[in-house]
């Protein structure tokens, strides 16, 4: 995987999270979660279909899967964060309040 593509996707995810926080809509980050899950499923399928003779391609796909997991984790934590921000603003129950110690430090 090209390192410029990794940087671009990471910045795009960070930009989408910043936009979702600005408009206070956790739905945008939920879409990111679904897209990252789709990428993870796709890369897992590709890994399964590559013959074992192509070691370079297999290592590239493992890097893709690792980045998919990282982006999925970032998107999920951002969803919880933005959900908590909107719940506090509109005075309603948050989806999950188990990370409140972490959100208070942000």
C-alpha cells in the first residue's frame, strides 16, 4: 500500500470526524464505520484469494488490514465522542458513557 494513500485516507477520516463534530451529527461517523468495515471485509476477501506464492502481495494486504482496523477504531471512538457531545448539548442520554473519563480530558 502506498504511504501517500495511507496519509490521505487518514487525513480524510480526520476531516470527516472534524466536520461531524462541527455539525454535531454522529451519523457521518457512523457512515465511516460502515465504510471501514466494508474495506476490512474486502481486504480479507482479497487476502483469502491470493495464492501463497505471492509473499509481497500478502504482506501488503496485511498492512491494509492493519490500517483498516486502526481506522475502524478511530471511527468508533469518534462516534462515541460525537455522540457524547451531542447528548450533552441536547440534554439526552448518550449511547455509551463508559469512556467519560477519556472524553473529559479532550
